[in-house]
C-alpha cells in the first residue's frame, strides 16, 4: 500500500532519478497522533544540534539566539532583518538578524550539506533549537510525511531520510502543553502566515549523553581460568549479553597472550627483530663515574636487579667498555622505578629516521567505531631482544656488580622506531582496517559490536604468532569509548581529555609571566577544540608583549573565564565521511596566530610523553610555545586600527631614526672630517672631507655636521639623531 509519493523531474539531474515514496513499511511501529511533530537532529555550522522542528508552514528558517551563542558566533555579524515576525497568537517576535550557515543532514552516504539563511530570534522558553521551514524543504527538495514522522530527500547516492523518536516526542508534548509560559511565541512565521504548529521534544543541544562524558567507561572483571581466580581482565559492562559472552569466551581461549610477571614474557624472537645500536666506531667509549645512593634507594635498586635477573632481562658482564649509572624515578604509587642513564651512549648512536605514525591521523581513524578494545604490551620495550653484539654496550653499575641488558631497555636511542617497525610488521594486514597501533599502544576497533569478536580473534592470532604478551592490568575490551593517545574517542567522534579540562578549570588567574606562559601552553594542547582560538587567546598574548612583565587586565580575565566556560562544554569533533561534500571556510580575523598555537602532535616531545606514560612518568611541558615569540608575532601581524597604526608609525619613527655620525681632526698639514649618514632602512652614505683652511678638531666637526645635515636634507630626512664627541 502506497501512502504518498513524489517523483522528481529526471531532467533536473542525477538526484532526480530516484523517486521519493512513503510506503506502509515506513509507518511500521508508529502510532501517529494529531499532535506529533517532526523533530530531527542536524548539524549546523560545526555543532550537532538536536530539537530541530520541520515545519512546512513556516516561510523562514529560524535559529534560536541561544544556539547562535552556543556556536560561538558574534552577534555583530548578523545582517539586519526588517520583516516582522509573529507567533501563533499574533504576538510580534523580535528578530536579531539573519545569518548564512551550512546545515548537514542525513546519514552517510545519503547525506547532504546546504547553506541556509537563518533568522535568529531571541524568545524566552522557546522549546526548539531551530526550525526548518519551506526555504529548507525547497532547497533540499525534501518531502515530509507527518504520518511516518520522516523527511526524505534526494542525494547523489540515493534517497536519504531524517526520522525521529516518537516516544520522546510524546513525552515532550506533554511537558510543553503543561507549560503556560510563552505559549504565543512557540510558532514563528512571517506576517500573515497562519499555520498551526505542534511542539517537539526537548533534546539537549549537545548530542552526547551524560555517559559519554564520564572519565572512564564502566567495566567488569572476568576470570580467565577457574583454577586461577586472581587472573582477571576488564571487559565493557555495557556490551550486549550475546557479544559479551562471545568476547569472554574468546579471552579465555587466548588467555596465554597475557603475562602476569616477567617470567611469563619470553620476548620476540631475534629472527623477527632485534635492536641494533649501530654505535659510531669513532666515538670513544665512556665509563660514567659511579654514583652513591641512600639506603632506601639502594634497596630499591637491589630488588629491581633481582627481578630482572630472574626474568633473564639482564646478565652479568665483565670488562665492559661502556658503563652507565642507574637513575631512580618516583612512580605514582610512591615506589621507585629504576632507569639507566644512557646519555653518553646515545650520543654515539645515529638517529633512526623510521617514521612514527601521526597521532592526529590515528585518533581520527579510530573515531566513529561502535566497539573498541584498548591493549598495552607488558613491559613493551623489554619484549624485543638486543642485538647480541650490542648487549655489553648497555652495561650499568650497581652495588651488586656490573650488568648489561639482553632485552631492549627504555632510555636507549631509537627504541621507539624499533618497536614501531615490529608492530607495523605484525599488524600490516589490520592497520587502518580494524586496528591502530602507536608503538606499544594498540587498539582494535569495530564498526559494529557484532564484528568485534572476529576482529579481536584476528588480533590475538597475530599476538600468538609473534609471541607478544599483553599487560592485563592495562587492557580493557569491548567498550564504546576510551582514551587513546591523549584523546577521548568513541563512536560519535573525538572529545578533549577530561584531565586537561580539569587542569584548566582549577587554574587560578595568572599573576606572573610564567603563569601566563603555562596557560598558553595548556591552551595549545586544546587548540583543536577551541573555535577561533586566535581571537579568544589574543588578550593573553597582548599581556605578554612586554616580555619581562605582564599586564593582566579586565579583558584578560574575561577571556580566561570565557575559555573555562567554553571548554566545560567543549565541542565533539567528528571525522568526515567518504563521499561527503566538504566546504572550505575562511576565518577572517584581525590577528593571525592559529598556526603558532597549534601543537605539532607528531613532534618529538609528544612522542616521548606518550612513551613515558608506559612507565608512569608524566611529562609536564616547561612551555608548549614560546610566549614571547608569539607575542612578537601577534604584535607584528595584527591588523591595527587607524589610531593604533598612527601610534605605531610614531613609535617606529622613534626607534628607527636617521642617524648622523661626524668626526673631525686637524694637524700641521691641515684639517678634515668624516660623515656617515644611516637611513632607517639600514643604508648608509659616507663622505670624507678635506678643508683648505686651518681649523681645530671641534671646528672640523662643526663643518662636518653642516655637511651631514645638508646630505640628510637632500635624502628627505625630517628627524636626525646626531652622534659627535664635540
């Protein structure tokens, strides 16, 4: 049974070839009632906006002023709109103006993006975020069905559709009918438009639910073997029971891929890979002067050496040419971690230019998947063995004796590149498809939860083949979201790390130069989530212009508090879909510091920060950007106002003046002088004078001064700084 259908004119192009129809199947499960409205979610500008009503009777597309402000758009950019608006009861509604914004709607690949002229209104208690009327429907060539509660529209890849949740609509209708405030301003039309309007559900502007904002996904521990109940791993608590059962059985089947201690970690076979130092033979070996430690640290070193000997990660060595000292680092649990100072050895090793993946690309490729599993190798670097001839070069000294590593230790040069070589080789068939790997951080991803068991099995087979072991304490399987390489990733997109937001929220107003530099460094790491970060951070850079001191004024404080508020509701970043039309936007601003603020996520410091996290060592940047360099950059490239430009010209005149240097001399044979004129551009004019009359040194300089002033006048100087010793 066909309810209604609309077929587009085939002459209008490819999009018009597919007919738009609504059949009985489209209405299955829908109990339409007279007060049900079509309320959908679309993407307006850079934000996903729900609670958007589709209204065939409205002759304008309406945007709430509250949403406009949430988009971080300036009301000064609104174009005047002089056509009067009125509500359902005839009350006039104030319009703030119009704005042209892109609207994306539909589901990939049947998705479209169009530009709409929105009328921005400021109405108290208006239950919508936006209203899409006839201009939207005509431009999108969309067709609505109030019976099916859907909107269909043609796309290049077929017919797309927008639909809504009927249960939420019913609940919203009841709440709206009970609300007596603002009932005459709920429907917006131009004058003389009289169309009754239904009321939608009241979705939040931000499409993320509260659970997606939690610091960690809820998990539950499963026992891998009944004989060893203390050996457990974490699994997502929200997995559907069928998938949870399959993943649990899979983990128990592959329980040998986990290591619970060093003794259970055989390591990667040397035929697969080993770490070669390639020490420059021209470099002289260095034996570091032995350091002394207090009893507490000595006990920690002795304990660690015993563990490494038991795990066969180190061995005793005699007569080594290279000897390094151990260094103790405090872990988060207040215990000591033993490291080795390989500074001298690293200087003798060439840099391995093997490329590490770009972190931002890995994070973008991870977003949009329904189910994720995060895995971490057990003492990752120690699973790769040292090149046999290079073992003794890793020697270190302790109270117990001299030892060298048989496995690749942390702290050696190029260990990250060696590990990346290994994982690239291991997961070559999976990387980019159902897995992403950065050094020892591994992630298996699945578009749907049903496919996750198969994806995990493929990953586990590779781990078994190469003998790599996982750390069960740092693995979690089958969760919808989690932290990966410093970002929070899930199906809907990428979110800022909650810890970064909390650090900024707890930060007090800067009072010193270092405080402002610390703030700008923190913002640099969050720059990807800050719209128009240049404009929002400009007051901070102005405060740094003097270099040695700061001027933290009211504008700085307002910008600081506004950023705290903004990042408290930081946007959700989504990746573009294949086949989706992308629009280029030019952000016009009086300043240009975005490129300076953007941190290079593939940089060496970021890579080390991620690698250090394996050892509970937290990297705190001294300053993520050079604050004074940025301040100078802003000062140089900021588009000045006329008054500021005049002041800058006057200031430059004072700084870059014409300069005249004169000097005279006399003796029994006569007198002479020298003249040097320097222009503001750095050019110079030099003159040598000889006088035919007798003169003292001072008189010769006076004559030179007269000549120099004449030269400056000819060259067009209006202000000259004179240097003379007379």
